[in-house]
C-alpha cells in the first residue's frame, strides 16, 4: 500500500528501508513557519538524513539562508528550486507553500523529537545499506572475505552524529576546573623518561603518529612504550598488522627481561635459553599476565573493524575494573579503508587517518599509529625526517595531534663504513662511536605545545628502548 507524504509517494513493497516522509515534511514546514526551530534542529540533522532527497536539499538551503539573513520562508526558497525537476514533479514551487500549509501547530513543540526520529531512521538505513553491501561482497568470489567482514563491521558500528556535544563556554570552563586535582589519565611510559619529557602525556582523544624509515626501531619503541604504560596501570591495546603474536611475545619478553635480567633477543627468538634464562622469561610472562595489556594479531584489517575491536576492548577492560587508555597500531599503511574499490591509495590513507582521529576522540583513548616514511628521506644528505616525508597522504599530518619521528644516525653510518686504509676511516670511527646506541625522538608537530628533540637509548640486541 503506497504511503503518501507531502505529495511524495513511496511504495512499501518496493523499498524496505525505514523512513517517514510525512514527518520530514512536517518538520520542514515547522521550520519555515517558525524559524527559531532551525536553531534547534540544525545540529541534530544533516541533509543526507532525509529520505526524500528534495527534503534534504530544502533543509540545507533553509539552514544556509537562516544563517546569513535570519529569515526563511517559501518565497525565499523559490529561486533555488523553481527549475528543480523534483519540484516540477510535485506540482511546482507551490509545494514549498504546501509544506507550511500542512503544519500541525499543536505539534510544533515536538520538533526536537521529529528531528531525532529522522536521524535515527537515517542511521537505520545506513546500517541496512552497509549490511547489504557486505552481503554483496560476501557473495562475490572475486573479493576477499576480509573485505566483506570489514564492511559488516563498519555498518554495525555506524555512529551517525552521536558524538556531537553542545556546551556553553562556561560549561567548558567548569569541566576544565573540575578536572584540576583529579588523577591525570594521560599516558606516560616511565621507562623512557626522555621521550615522556619531549612528548608529554598521550591524552585521551589524541592521535599520535610515530614515523620512521625501516631500521629505525619503530616497533621496538612502540612495544617498550606500550609495556611501560601498562606497567603504570594504563590499559593498552597493541594492534599488530605486521608481526604475528608469537613474534610479538618474543620481543616483549626481551624488553621485559632487559631491566635486570638481560637476555639477547636472538636467544629468545631461537629458543636458545638455559634453565635460568627460561625461568626469567616465565617470570616475564607472569608479569605480563598481571598487566592490562591486550594484543590483536591481524594480517589484514579494515578501519571499521578496528573501530569495533577498540570499542569491544574498552568495554571488556571497564568490566574488569581498568580503563583502556592507549591503542598502538603497527602500522597505519597496512590498515585498509572500509571500501577500496575505485579509491586511490591517497584517498584510502586519508580516510584511515581521519577515522583514526575520530575513533580516538569518540572513545576517549590515545591512539599511537606507526607510519612508514617515503624514500625521499634516503635521498637527502641529512637523513633526519620531516613532515613532508609522511607517506601516501598529507591528511596524516593534518589529523595528527602529535607527530614523532625516530632517527638513528648509527644505522646510516654503519652502511657508509669506508675501507680501513681510507683516510676517512678514523673520522668514521669517531662518528659511529658517538652515535652508537642513540635514538633521537623528534617531535615535529604538537598541536597543544612546542616541538622539540630528545635522545634515548636503543638497545638493539635486546629490542628495548630506554631513556
């Protein structure tokens, strides 16, 4: 049985997406009769939330006119829609006047509820559409199963405008003042004090990018930082897209054993442990069991599925009496966009970067994402990285609250060793002796602070970074 609303007929038998165009028309009519209602609903809805596209365009234009002139009525909308084919099909611009003529003046006080309903129905449609896309991907044998799973996760986790928060300036001050004196939940490592000093706290909602070329110690730094944060009571989730969980365990064991019970990483990796060393590794395992530390081992992961995993981990840690404060992703360019068809690498990485920042803000965790840098670094005499070296997308720099680069001069000097009889050999010996074991932490961007550089210690034999 067709439903009719404001001259638009919709067949329930041909379209199962939930909608209520009658309520859309009623809300638009109320906005045109009493413009103050526009203020009430403008931030609750987006044009795309309207089922009838003409309604979404009328809503968008009304908000724009009201923002500029403060007066919206049917005549003010006529110039924008008089040649619109959709309006012509509805009988012409007289449809705009019909919207006001159908207003239920007794129900105008219920416009907030109407807006909430329209937004909720839009969210349901997006979920249904997303699940249909996931089903289509699952049925297409030329597409990866992981892509279908990612689309399904992204659909279920669709959040609409739920994270929008309105507040007065005074309310913002109240929240800030109330926080004074309370325990600071910003993450610090503890075991790398030089990094803690130059980087500051990793705060809830921040996106931190750690960029470096291969061989600089990104994963070692990330694991040392993560373990240090967990030992200070910060719930931590380490997402590995490059190493399997067994390889991570070997590196974590080497890091945990470094302080007081040094066991070379190669011996742990190869299983060449004597009895005492094995006991030390087992003690490290027992310590790890007591820490709020989770691992996700994923060979392939979409950004939508990662969002679902972060929210699930946050709920689980809360149920266990701890708080998820830090998520580490190793590494950003190995994540995939929810939908890859027709998108360039630049577009995909841009989507991933924006979504990581949105997840951090929504969930209230700090996200530290490792990132590969472009080969341009290697072409410069001074191989210290700069912001332009972030690979694949300038969006990464824009979204990041903090960009940290890692640099080890020892790595490059070791590749430039001259022959012993060369006159430059003595100078090289002095340079590499001075650089041995040093790792520079370069804060190239800090949204709420100053940039700077600090030096830590990279203990490559033990895959541990200290300050």
